[in-house]
C-alpha cells in the first residue's frame, strides 16, 4: 500500500523568521553596546590630534594606533543617559610612541567605565636622503637628493629637511643611499685652502685698503678664517667672499 506523506513549510518559515528577528535584535544590542567604544575611539583621536596641533603643524602625517577598547562597551538598558567622555594625560609633549591617557566614560551623570588607554602615536616627517652612495668629498647636486617620510621619533636633531640646505656642499664622510642627511655631515666647498695666498680687504665706507695675506685655515663662502698679513706678520680674522678674498673689520 502506498503511503502519502504531507509536509508543511509553515514551521520552517516560522523558525527562519524567528532566527532573523533574533539576529536583528542581537545586532541592535551590539550596536548600542558599541556606542560607548566608538565614542571613546573618536574622542581619543580628537584629543591627541588637538594636542599635537598645539606644538607642531598638523599636516596629515600623524598616525594614531588604538588598542582594543572592549572595557567601554555599555549596557544601554542599565545606562540610558547621553554618553560623554573625559580624557586627561600627564604625558610630555610632543606626543611620540605610547601615550598613556586616563579615559572615563559617562552615561548622563553615571560613570560607566574608567581605564588607562595607551594609543601609539606615530609621526613622520619629510627629510632629505641620498639617492645613491656618496663618497667622502663629493659635492652634492639636485640629482643626488630625494625627500622621503621617516619616523620623527628616530630622527637626529640636525636632520636636513630641505635639499637647498645641502646642495652645493660637500660630504665630510661617506654616506649610504637612503641614509638621512645630518647638517654635521656636510660642509661648504672651500674657496680658500690653508696656506693659500689671499687678498685681505679692509673697507669702511669709501675707504678701501687691501694687502696680501696667507690663509691659516681653509674656508668656504661666508666662513671666518685666520689670515696673516705677509708684510706686517699680523694675524687677522676675516670673512671669505665669493672671489676668495678675506674681508676683515676694524
């Protein structure tokens, strides 16, 4: 005998609908709980960038890496009031590396959570590097230089930030490609070498006196060097001009 079997899709549809509704409720509850975490995240970034702007130009090269903020999830049924934060720090400025912040989250007048959050602040600056290996004594030209972004926390104090600071100067030591330039690594190309015969110039208004001297040290344009008047044997100090003359003062 053939047995007929009848199935209804209604129970299955009801189960599916129930699952969908449960998922929607879960998403709503999660979104409400995450509201505190999102507010803390945004307010921390706003706080850090405002403090950075007080001490240095904000040019978009600051990255703020935040740790997990799960401790600021909020049960909105228990804490229905408007959310707000209070943030403070004793960290010194400028902000670099790990920056500990005291963060409090309130719902209305109720304190929901308080914790120390330590975002990592990474700031880069545009600096000058060689495009190739530079030998000792090489005179630097525009093709030898490029600008790159580097972590500001690791930059030396005398780092070169503009190509014009070193173009036309010569390397005091060998430099590797992509190594940051430091002002102490370059020097002006001497117009006068130690022992050179030079013209000593003394000028005051319309009065101009010149004499022959002997350089006691090398000097580039604008450098002050010691020279000896070959006639009087008197040692003087003067500034080197573009023609290699040494201008002394009264």
